[in-house]
């Protein structure tokens, strides 16, 4: 295992704080990234532990889409032509809300297999949007 360490400091910002970003790069060049922000009254070691736990949770899910990307894919799936499906590591309320909003705007119906805060499969038959003429 190879670790690269980068420490950045910016004294031009008014609010001081710390954060940690962890990025795992796999043999096939796939990347997974997580972060954690230092909060008041929290030791830096605890912040680092939170980031490590998030990274391991994501890696162990064996799903190609994390909870932050899943909600962003929803509108594109609805606009695409044909059937789209992906598996996400953790289904969030934010993703479910984006599905509801997308279904209000477009004549699509998403199928969600899974429970909130667990891995899930999301699919839809897209409308095949070709642009505005």
C-alpha cells in the first residue's frame, strides 16, 4: 500500500478549521474519496477515525456509486434513452427526494430496490430527451 500525504494551510480565511480527505485508488484506477471536517471539541484523531470508517464502509459496500453521486445521476437517467440502472452503496433521503422531484417534472417512474441507509439498486426507463427544437 502506498500513502501520499498532503498538508495544506490557508491563513487568509477567517474561520480556522481542519479536515481530512481520504482517496483510495485501486489497480484499475477506480477512485473512492471521503472526507471529515474537524468540529469544535473533537480531537483530530476522532476526525481521522471518522474519515477512515467512511472509507472502509464505502469500500466494503462493493457498489460502484456512492451516496453523494447517486442523487446526481437521477435526472440524467430520466433524460437518457432506454433503461438505466445503478447500484449505490447507501440510499439516502436526498436521493429519494431527487427521484420524487424528477418524477414530478418528467413522465418517468423510478424503481428503487433497497432501504434507506442500505445499499440499493435504482432503475428507470428514460424519456430519450433530444434537446429543445
